[in-house]
C-alpha cells in the first residue's frame, strides 16, 4: 500500500489546474447505460473511482474506449449482465448508480447492498423507496437488492418527496425516471452542481429534465435515449482543497480550470477566516494568506451550504487559526475520523457527538498517520504540509480514489511530498518524479 512522505514547512507558490469532478463523472458514466448509442465524456479525472466505475460498465457488457487519457467513449449497446457485485460495491458505493439506469432500460437490476463505511451507515433506503414509487418491485436477497420494473417492463412516472436530501439518490431517480412512462416530480431533490451536470448530459441524450439545481425536478419520461458528448465540470472539492493548501502553508496559488460559482459557500467561509481569495476570471482563483487566520464556526449541509466533503480540510486549517472553532457535521454521523490523526500531530480537538471543537493555533509536528477516507486523507496531507518535520500518511489509496495525482500537483507548486511504494518484499521504495496514481 502506498504512503506519502511529506516534509512540511514549504509555502506553496505557483499555478495548479483543477481536474474534472469525480462526483459528476461517476453518475455521468452510469448514465451511458441508459442508451444503446455512444456517450462520449471529456474531462474525467484520472482517479481510482473512475477506473472502478469503468470496470463496472465493462463487467456489465459495455465497451469503453479511451481515445485520450481523460476521455471515455462508452457504448452500452450489448449489456449482458445486470448486476453490480459485492466486490465492486464494497470498494465504491457509487456503483449503486447503476441501479437506476439498468432498471429503467432493461427492467431489471441487482446491486449488492452497500454496508456502512468509514463516514457513516449510509443506507440507500431513499433510492429504493423512490424506485418502488416508480412501480418497481424491490427484494433483498442474500445481501443484494433485486429490482424489477412492473409487468410492462417500464417504470411509471410519479411524484416523490425525499425525506432527506440525497445526492446519488436524486441522481439515481432522475436516471430511472428519464425512461419511465409519464412524468415524475422529485421534491426535496439535491441541488449540487454534479446533479445539474448529470441533467445536462441526460438532456443532450434526449431526456426531458427540468429544474435541476432547484429542489423540485420534473422529468418527462421518453421512450429511448440517444448518444451525446459532454464535458465534466471541474471538481469544486479539489478547488477548495487547494485554496486551503495555499492558506495553511502561508503561500499563494493560482487555481485555474475551476468554476468559482460552484464553491461560493467555501469561498465565503474561507474569506471569513482570513484567506484572501480573488476571482481572477470565471475559471481562475488566486488564494493567499497575508494575515493570521481567525477561527470561525462551521456547519456542513447540502448544497448550496458548506459541503461535508470540505469539512476535514477546514478542520486542518482551523488548527492554524486563532481561537476556538466549533465544527458541526450534519450530513454524515461519523465523519471525524481525521480528528484523532490530527491530534497525533499536536492539534487540539475535542469531539462531542457531531461537533468538533478545534483550538488554535497549534504548531503541528510531523507524525505517521492513517488515512480513513478520501477527504480525511486530504486533511492529513494539508496538515503534513504545515507540520514541522516528516509525516507519513498511510493508506493513500483513499486519496487516489478522488484526487488526480495530488502529490504531483502539490510538488509542482513547491511541496516536499513523495509517494512511497511498498515493494513485493514489503520494504518501502521511494518513487522519483511524477507518478501516476493507477
Ligand atoms: N441517506 C439516507 N438514505 C439514503 C441516502 C442517503 O439516509 O437512501 C443519508 C446518508 O446516510 C447521509 C445523507 O443522507 O447521512 C446524505 O447522503 P447522500 O445520499 O447525499 O450521499 P451520497 O449520495 O452517498 C454523495 C457523494 C459524497 C458526498 C455526499 C454528500 C458521490 C458519489 N458521493 O454521496 O462524496 O459526501 O454526496 O454531499 O456523489 C466524497 O467524494 O468524498 C464523498 C463521500
């Protein structure tokens, strides 16, 4: 298993380019299952979850060509298998996004029920309740969800109100409803930019989806969908992570190929704590720290509020800010795994249920730490960049799931970070230069 070796203390300086959004790429890839024609996706991030999703599509029978590194041409004209097995779902929960498209187009699907994970129990009951409202029959069989469309083979449009805002639940239901008979209205839908991106792709494929980006989405089902070409939006969480990297190291970064309007809540909060963020143009931000940072409370919540996917990185920053900040995680019940690792580096953090109290500023000291999930790994990398001495971040496969070559991007702007590979004999090897994540 790979590790990162970071020697902290270098202020980051230079330009970084933001990759495509993993959480938009995953549903868009699944959407290719809705049509026998070819869907071409550009700007896919070169990250592990994208490779896993590609494998799922290929296992189902689709062909995926890669004319360029970040472009996939997906053709699902011959789907022979209608199942996302445990081996895939356990490594990537987003494989449940195959359920909606398979059920809508083929009238049947089987997906292993995802268990809990490092950030919470994460049930998919809201996805399943929605499919049932569309007329599907849902059974649980040996740990799998088995779904069947009504006798006619086609789902039936209806009105669905989500009890709780769910991103992939909204995406799954939009995809399922796009081929249903009649109109579906989703209430309390997720408003994330990734949902809008998926709907743009679906509409290019011939779907009739209106209201994406609001809490009410209307889908007029169509008989069939066709091919389309689409470019994935930039990753707003990667953008936010690099803003924090500039601030925590006392450096200055130009962050290009991003969409500032997708992270307004993050920009507002980081500005409030004292990070200077300038919108250079519609796709470029400049971030720097010129004065000491101050602490500020934070609540995570669905879009357009502050994203849970930036909470861990914010916590790392708060260890360097003056005063006490109280962070409330309201989306996932167990998303503070990074706190105890940050404590090992000297951070002063107290946990109380879904609140974390961070007292700063505290000088951090390099230490060996363990990454528990994707965003937790990002926060440990950020802490390592400002810590005194050497940090080793174990289990960086978590970070490889969602960030494209983060160590190469950081090194290019002055960070002292190396990927260490474990050789077959168990000793560590240092990998020189730019190393691809896969
Ligand atoms: N929930 C239910 N029942 C459901 C679905 C969700 O109770 O059927 C609960 C969840 O347990 C959670 C809340 O609703 O407490 C919100 O979960 P949501 O369904 O929105 O999360 P998700 O769709 O599984 C996506 C992202 C996550 C991101 C969350 C929240 C993808 C592939 N994943 O997950 O991304 O944290 O939305 O914004 O889009 C990440 O990238 O690191 C990541 C975890």
